[in-house]
C-alpha cells in the first residue's frame, strides 16, 4: 500500500499557479513545492504539468530543475515525472553510469515491474532516447552479465500463477548441479531465471530449498564480490520478495557512511504511491525503528522534508 | 499489397450458415468452403467464427479440422485463425518440431512482424499455451542458437528510421573482424543483429558492403550447412528484404522434390492479406513464370484451388 497522502480532487490550475509563485522572485519557496507535489499522485501531477505548460508555456520539470539543487532537486525532478518516464530515466542513468552500469537499478525495474509497466517504460525510453533499452544495455555490457541483464529486460514472462511442480523439481536439480560446480554463469542458470514465469521461478527455488536444505541465495552469497554473481543474487531477490529486497536497499543506504542518497531516493520515489507501507513495516521489524526516524536522522533540510512527506508524514 | 480479393460487406450470418451447410450431411462441400473463407479478410473471418459459435454452439475451426484433411485442412485451419493466434500456433509447432526446432519460422515471425504484431503474437501464445514463447524456445535450444533466437524473439527493437552512420561504420568493422576470423557466433555479432533497430542493421550491412566490397551474406554462405550460421543468415535476410526472402522460400518449396507444402502454405497464408503481390512480382521476375502457374503445376485438388484463390484468382 501507498504511503502518499493526497487530496481527492485538487485543482491542477491552482496547483500550477502556486508552483509558479513558489518559483518566481527572489529565492524559491521549497516548502510550497513540497506541500503541493509531495501530496499529489501520478495522475494529479500529470494534470499539473499540463496546466503549467498551457498557462506559462514552460516545462514545469525543467523549471524545478533550474530552481532547486542537490539531492532535493533530484528527488523532486524524478518524482514529478510520469512513473514510466521516470523509470526510463533511471534505466538510462544506470546504463550509462561509469565505470560500470548500475546493475541493481536495471534488475529492479525489469524484475519488479509488471510486464505492462515494463513495456510502457521501454516505450518511454525509446521516445526519450531514440534507442531501445536493450541496445543501449547490450552495448554497455559484455559476456554473462550482458546475457543476464538483456534477458531480464527483454523477455515477456508468462504472468500466470499456475506452476508445474515436476518442472520445478527438474530445474531445481539443474540449478543445484551447476551451482555446486560453481559454474554460476551457466546458460541454464540464466535461462531459468530470465525466461520462467515469476511463480515458476519461485516454485523452483522453494523446491531447491526443500531438496538441498539451503536457500540458493546462501550458495551465491559466498562469492558475491563477483559482479555477475551479485547481479544474479539481486535478480533472485527482486523476483522472490521485492519488499524485502527494497527494505535491504534502504537499510544499506541509510547505514552507509555519508548515506547513499541515490538509492534512498529511488526506493521512496518509486514506491510511495505503490507499496512503501509494506517496506516501512519490514524496516520497522528488521531495525526496531520506524523508517521515518532513520530517514530523519540521516538526511536534512528540504530533502528530508520531502522524503518524510512522501513517507506519509502529516503536516 | 494483398492478393486476397474479398467483398466489402459480406454477411457473417449468411457465411456461417453456408459453412454449416457445407460441413453437414454426406461429404463436405470443399468448393463452398474455399469460395467463402478464401475470399474473406481477417476481420470478416473473425465475425464468421463468432456468428458460427453463437448460432451452432460449435467452434468453426475445430469443425473444419474434423471435416477436412491433408494439406488442404492445414491451410484452411491456419487461414481461419486470427492472424496473431495463427502465428502463435506456427511458433509453437516450430519450437516443438523434432529432432530440432524449425528455426526459419521462428526467425521469420520475430524479424518480419512489427513490434506491435510480435507483442500480440506473444500474448496469443501465452493465452493458448500458458507459457511464454521465450521460455519454450529457450528450453528447446542451447548455446549460440538459443542466444540468437531468444534475442530475436524477445528484444523490443527501436522502430525509428533515423540511423547513426558513425555507429554503422564502427559496427560493420566489428562484424567484419569477427566474421573474417570465422567466429560467427561471437557475442558482438548476436548483439548487433538482435538489438539494433532494423534501419540501423541495414545501414551497418550497407556499410559492410561498401567497406569490404562483399555482402556479409557471401561470407556466411560458405558455411551455411552449420545450423547457427544458417539461422544468422536467415535473420539477416528477413531484416534486410523479407519479400526477397519469402520469394526464395516459395521457390525452394516448389522446386523441392515432392514440394514442401508446409513452407508454401505458410508464406501464402501469412502474406495473402498483406504483401503477397510484391512476392508474386519478385517470383515472376526471378523465375520467368507467374507464381500461380508454378503453384498450379506443383499442387492439386482442393489444396491447389484454395491457394490459387488466396493468390487472387478470379472465379
């Protein structure tokens, strides 16, 4: 469930006017920006962007980008975009990251979004960059990591809930064999993780645990300094339980010396109007502390105020 | 352009009644079936199927399957299906073919159909078989051929017409290097053919021809007994000029001792309401003989009458 709190029928015209006012004159009224945009869902934000464009012949997103700065600007910019467009931007930034692409973001988007969402994201990517995600991703990777990531991004997985228990058992055995031999990048490994339906992957991994008394992730963790292996592990986590995965991303981001604002922003922005409540609950359970407290402790200023608003803090 | 000739507003109810009559009593009236279904486009056939189901609580496609036989039955069955559903059936049959999948069909469908068509086909496949095309295909293949085919089927290519000439030149060089070293299955080879937009692949192959004075297909032909290489060649042909490719498939099908009815049917059925006219023109040019004559010579009976009707023969 969402943590975002928003009024039922705000006026896009009044919101656009208020945002214009917040951006004009000396200094910017960040509080006004937070109290409007931090309390509007995707459809409401879209209507505001349209009204703003119609009234002032100016792109609201670009205006905000030029008025704000730092982590706060990045968060507001990404939040204000249409969700599919935002994911397209996240993918593009991740693919072009130096020295190597940020695999986590690519895997999150391809494994956690539904097929329909992923398709809309790939479409938004093509409109924005005049390339396909697949070709950019393939160009910036090589070898087994390319195979894994391009497979995850491109395959149209079956979405049904039914599973084939015999197949699960058979493929659990394949996984166990290749992983025991430490051939983690075996093509069968990649095939099973990238092409089977999520329900079937889950059934296979459960069977693995039943048959070999250990979670597959335990086997893979030993070598997780290895880039491909770490990507495989991330894919498995995203497919199996993405709330748990996101909780860990947030926890590590907050615990990192200096805080990893990029990851923190990403999880909050992309989950606030979907399932941030579940992630918050898991965080509380795992860290014996509400997520809001941890975020409040590790961030500051407008950035902190904006994240707390998205986390559902009342005025 | 299509070769199919059909009336503008036929009555689906009258057509369903006539088909029912053709299937009832002693013997089947194949002529009636040909004169109705062989002159109806996809939407008209869909309306007939619906009217037939409503009126007789029976599936027309199944009824025709049980009334007819041989190549004629196969052709009528495939023709009567919705085009996306038909391609899904063709894919499934091709993937499950023994001893090895029929790569040509898989490549044709993934390289010749538009992205929107391919998506609808993959969707129809999932509804019919409760699996994704990708997982079935990956399960029935291995190694480089798996990488090539799953790539072709799954990647959402950019559809824009703009090309990057510098990139074309750079990637033509990569292709030339790996092909000169006879590393045909090099991952860069697969990357370029499966992920670049069709316009970009074409630009790269043209650059290849300009820079090295030989078409890439000439290099690959030397070893085309090799299964992977022959698949790569087919993909290149389908992307570069699918009319020419289809002309060749039809020519080989007709010239084969005993005739390859499967391929002949496939090309005619899938092109009759799209671009069979272009294929006919190429056939005439290449063989100094109208396609109808060649088909008339090599086939017989109701099957022949049906194909000729789809080829645009007037009554």
